[in-house]
C-alpha cells in the first residue's frame, strides 16, 4: 500500500504587474488564462560561476534557442549567460 503525503498548498491572489519568486524545484502552477490578453512570463535562473552545461536524458522542457549552442561540460558563460558580480558594501558607499 502506498502512503499519501498531505501537502501544504499555498496560493496568492495576483494582479497585473505582480511577481513571485521561488526555487525552480518548487512544484508550481496557475489556473488557465481565460482573458483576452496574452500571459507574459520571464524565467531567470541564477547559478554559481562554476556551473556547467549538462544535457539530461528525457524530454527537453526548455524552449529551443538555436543561438544557445552549448557543449557538454562547458562553463555557462558568454553572451548567452550574462555574469553578475557581487559588489562589496564599501564600493557601494564610495569608500
């Protein structure tokens, strides 16, 4: 017999212009867009500077972007993977 886990499902009322952020491994979803307007989405993934490209088995769920010609094991850097640096507080304060 399989055990059943009770999950704590949470939700928020959203208005146009609202945004949420969560870990990409979080199971998430939304009701259908029944309006006449298009739903616009942006997906950002922040990774460490040592992250490499790995093609996983199975169906690719990401949109296909021909410009992203990444090779297995290569660092995620270059035009397709912008780099962000951390500024220390002294630099920000002009010290």
